[in-house]
């Protein structure tokens, strides 16, 4: 996006405030970027849910303590929350194709996710946002009626791994609960198992079952 804007004459080093990007994932630090890849988003745009040196056992105990006071929450979690003995992944490295681990982290940090979404909404609603959008429209040759429409939320996730596939539904629920009416009409761009086809077969044993389960929940 920034490259396209620069080619159109955009002078700023960052995206316009009206375009807010939020990357929610499991590792404490983003594991994206690298050789031949775009740089990672700036620090404020990344939300890493796992903490260094905190195991799934620690997460499970903290989450269990929180839901034990709510009968409905306890009964709901009992149907999917895995016992610590069944989770061998180091969560600070990711969910390891274990959707329930991604979801457990999301449920535990739901308030934090909501706060970050609300921060992004406030940032895109600033006094300069409309002027920036009109300037971009002119530079990109987009005919504008002069009025800026309501925002659109686009949720991008894989449905085949453990992190995104485990958290996408709950993140969308949090997005809808932020209070902004336009958040009810989000668009999902979901990556299917074929994005992992270059990996060795033993490294992607869970991707197709994960995708089936994720799409079943969504539908």
C-alpha cells in the first residue's frame, strides 16, 4: 500500500491515519518480515498475545481461574479448552497448528484486543483523516463525490493454522462489539490450506482438518 501511494506522489513515510492496520498473533514479537519480504508493521500495530517464558499450563490456570466464577463461561470452555497435558507446544513461538491454543489466548486477552481495535478506530477518525483520503483519491485518479463514506473493516486470517484459525471468529466478535455500526459489516479474506503446500507433509498434518473445522464454525 505504501509503495503504491509513493508511486502516486504520497510524501509521508507512513500510511494515512484513515488506513489502520492491526496485526494480532500469538508470538510476543512479530515473526513476519525477512529476506524479500516487506518490513513488519510498526510496534503499535502488532499485538502479540503470548508472553515470554509463560507456558500453556500458566495460561490455562489463569484462564480457568477467571472463568470459574461464571457458570456459563465454564460450561462453554469445557467443550473446547484443552487440558495442559494435551498441549506440548511452546506458545511464545505460536500455536503449533493447535486452534484451541490460539483461541485460549484470544479469550484471555479479549479486553486487550478490544482496546487495540478501539485505539485504531479513534486514530482513523481524526480531524485530518478526511482531508488525507481526498488527497489520496486525487493522486490515485479516483473520482470522488466529495463525501467520505463510512469505513470498512477487512479481517485477514488463515483458516488452516493454529493462531489465526483459532482466533478469527472471536476477533470478529470483538470487532462487532466495539460500538461502531460499520463494524457489523466486516469483510473476511481467509487463506486456505494450499498456502502451506510448500511445507513438508509432516509439517502440515493439521492444516486441512483445521480448515474444515474453521469453515464449519464460520458457516
